[in-house]
């Protein structure tokens, strides 16, 4: 099952590295341009559940790694197959300075809040996203907080610990 | 009629949890809804990068306050996968029983919230009391009522105390004895039917498109349950059923929750019968010097709200390199809720939100 | 009711009535809210202590800050607190409002709640049990008796300093000051 997906991916797309692990996880690394075609290919192949979009900040390589997690829903309402165990992690590298990518909302409508969150926490722009407004944070951060070069302890020491206590007059 | 913007929450009686929604309304009808989370954002995924692997255990369970146990479980599973730690057979069973107890407790809390919302105060009091009985079990087992920190990489912290299985059976029997009362006052009640039927209805196609899992998906007929799809702990060792409904509305979702509770109780009895003897944990290396090998893992389990996932990356150090939780409330609260609120009336906002089982700290993390 | 109580009632009925009818504002500020439903339902029954949750801040005089306070919630807390009528009492519930607790190094939670609004009592622990809530409340009664639960007076007196601290974290606040601001941030020096 997973072997056929692997072969289909390798024969359809060039520059794709597919590694299959025993724990039903398949890691696919692709170039930026081929991510959307691969996602569409996988969706047509039955991987219709985008469970997560995540980013890893590899600061030493000066790269962001954008990861899409795909898994199939059940085809029938009450039939469990080995296919549902398979999880595909599609990864693509992005440059760390001025990172931008295309949105996948057209394919997977549930990508919207994930992309919004990534924009907020990593500063990656998604072209074509309808609302890249702040989602969770209230304050503006100079460095988006989930990047590795944002030091939360330093930030707390500089901002929150500098708020003075209320001085009251002794009675 | 004039359109206007209405802020719903966070300080609002119709809102459970610290969450808010911006509604664009025309009269009583909602034209558009925009969820506004973030009131509980603590930045777990950042904080965990600053703490060692073991130090993270007290932290992760605070992601979801209503049932911290599945979050512990998933973090332990991911660490075990990265460090290749074997878990003893008995620990699998202990974990399953513990997680099912947590599911019962969490569903009773959900039942409290929903009954309260619909105006069934008696049922709400019962549900909260019965949840307290489950919490008493947890308190005896782990020492904490709410946060337990019981699951550990390589097993669980300690075995069941003597006589504990009898007390589990006793507690579950006393809760199960009240199921007819619950049915006659709430689930079979005409008023409940009137107030919940047809509210927040979605089709299976929509549920799949919006990334729904858990009760929201199961109420549309699909038996999608990670415990069956990709079994972990001891869920493949016993025989059990996944309850579903067909209609996909609030009424179906609550009935799925009730059936799941009953199924969980049956499952606990079966697990207790099948539980083998033996150790419940493998000895771990010194936690202060413990380094987890380089690699990445994506694990998932079925929390009481749906698919809970964890993406964990290690660079071979003594701290995680990157952590990302895929919480079930995230798509439910930010996509499904927004879409379902369109064309609903203001009075149904709380009803839809609680029936989707959205818990705010899970969204914000 | 013992003799002592009767004298207290006769001496200052308003204070006694205040003390025994603490109306808690229904606002789930953090994860500590998980222990509030058990306390207000049948098993622990907070109504024995005169505590009942109310819908709007205008009706309430007790504000339970249940758990950590994120920056976004702080804005809502200040709004809610300023809407409550006097006399009003604030109890910080759990370790996190006291000094940050688990989240002492989080960029999005404030560490010391009493820098932003006055707090009359603290209940430590994570989670505090329902009994701890009641001990905290009975302790608050003692404070009210002795006239030491004066957070709202302090807020009026040092409003400038509180407002300055709030604006340090939240930026310029969009609502007008509740009390007239004096030039000196530490309040009136008379």
C-alpha cells in the first residue's frame, strides 16, 4: 500500500525524496514549486485529511521547514484498513529571511487558522490568504515569538519584570 | 435592518471558557462569525523548548485542563517513540484504564456544561457530582484531583494501590446505576429533543472538509476513532464498539457522547478482566542527563474531543527542539464553529459551541 | 448565629450583609475555573458561604481570578473589574497570578497580578481544592470584618500608578480613566 504511494510519488514528481519508516509515517521532501501539485495528487489519492501544518525553525541552516501532515479519512463508514494508519509528512524548505509561500486553502479549507497561526508565530507570509490578522497574540513582537532567536526569558525580564510594584504609603 | 457587530465573550454567561466570538448580526440572525481566541495563550510550544524532557511533563498536562491525561499520554508516546523505550504489557492496560476514566470524567463535565446551557439544572448537578466521584479515584491513584502527571515515558508512575480495581468497579457501578435517571430526565426528554435537534447541523462531507474529528465527525456516521484506526496502549486487546449517529446535529453529538461514556465503562470492565500481572514501568536513565536521540515523531491518540496529535522534533539534546500540538478543538473552534454560526440565531451560539465540545485552552495552547 | 454575630449585625449591618453575600462574577479567566463548577454544585455547595455566580460584573462584588492571566485576558479583567460596583473584592486563585507559577518565563502571561489590579487575598496551589476556595473566602470574611479588604479603596487612591502599569503592558488603553488622574503617578500625597 504505502510502497505504491511511494512509487507513484517518485515517478510523477522529480526532486522528491521519499523515506518510509516502520511506524506508518512517510516523510516526503519536496521543492517549493511542487508542494501544491503533490498536495493535490495526494488528495486525489485519498489523503483528504490535513491534520496539521507545522514549521520547524532550523536556525543553523538558516531555513524554515514547512510541514504538512496528511492522512486519509475512512472511505466507508465502518471499515478499518491499514491505509488509514499511514501518515504523510510533506516538507519543504523556506528561506529564513523574507519567507513566503502560497496558501493551500483552495485545496484544504481547514488550513486557514494553521496558516494564520504560522504567520503570527513565525512571520511567514501566505500569498492569497484572505485574513492574515493576529490570531492569538495581543502585543506586537519585533521577532515573531516561535522563532529560535526570540528569547522568552529575556523578553519577560525586560518587559514584565520591569513593571514596578504599587508603592503604598504606610498607615 | 441595520448590520452591526456584536462582541460575544469572554465575559458572557453564554460562553464556557475564556473565548470570544465577533458576530456580525442583522437583527437576530448572524451573518458572519469570527472566532477570537488567544485569551489563554501561554506559548507552551516555546516554553517546552526551554525545559528538559522530564521537566516538560508537569507542563504539558496543563494544555487541556478538562482532561490533562491524554496530553500526558501523547507526550509520553512521542518520547518513547524517539528514544525507543519499551513499555511493559501491564502498563499498557493501566494506561488504557486510566485514559478511559479520564474520558468518562471529561464527558461528564461536558454533560454538565451542555445541560446547564439548555437549562437542565438537575442533570447538571448530577453530572458534576458523578465527575467528582471519578476525580476521587484519580486522587487516590495519583494524588491530584485535576492534574495527575501519572503517565511517564516507559510506563506509569506507580501500580494500582491494593483494592483499587474494586473501587473503580464500585464507582462505575454507582454512576452506571444512574443512567436510567439521566435518560428519563435528559436524553429521552422531549425538551432536550426540542432544544437540540437540528441545531448546528453539518453533513459528513462538510465535516471532512473542515477537518473535524471526534464526536463532530462520528455524529455524521463515520466510525473514525484513532483508538481503532491506529490502536495504541491496549485498545486492540479488547473488543469494543464505536458509537455513531447519522444526523450530525447537536442532538446527535450529545447522544454520541453518552454512548461513548457507556462504552468506556464497559471497556474498563473488560480491560480490568484482561489485565496481566507484571511491572508497570521500565527503569529510565538519569533524567538530568537524559538526551533523546535525534529524530522526529508524529503521534496521535483519541482524546475525548477528537484527534490529538503531537509533532515532536529532537536534535539530540536534553530539551525538545520543536513541539507542536494538533488539538481537536482547534479546527472545531476556529473553522467548524465559524461556519456553523452563519445564519444561526444569537440564542444558539452557546448551544452550538458547547455541542462542538470546544475547550478554549486547547485552541490557544 | 452566636451572640458575637448579633452584635456585629447590629453594629454594621451593611458590612455583614456584604460579607455573607459574595456574588462572584462569572468569568473564566484561566484553568482554575475547572474547580469552580464542583464548588458551586451539590457536593461542595458554595451557596453555604453565600457565594453565587452572577451574570454581569455590574451585579458582582467578588472577582475570582482563576489561574494565569495572559496579556489579552488582562485587558478584559481590567474592564470587568472597573465595571464592578464598590465594595468589590478580588481573590487570586492558584499559583499563577501570584508570581507566574509554571509560566514564569512565558512571554504572554503577566507574572504579578497585584501590579495591575489590587488583590485582597490569594489562594495558592495548582489546582487549589474546593475546600481551599472556602478557606480563602472565610479568610476574606475576616479581612472584611477588620476593614482590611480595602483593595478597591487602594485602586481609587493609587489609580495613576495602576493605570501606568497597565499601560506599560497593554499599550495605550482605549477607555477613559475611571478616576481623575493626578500628575504624580503614586497618587495624592496629602
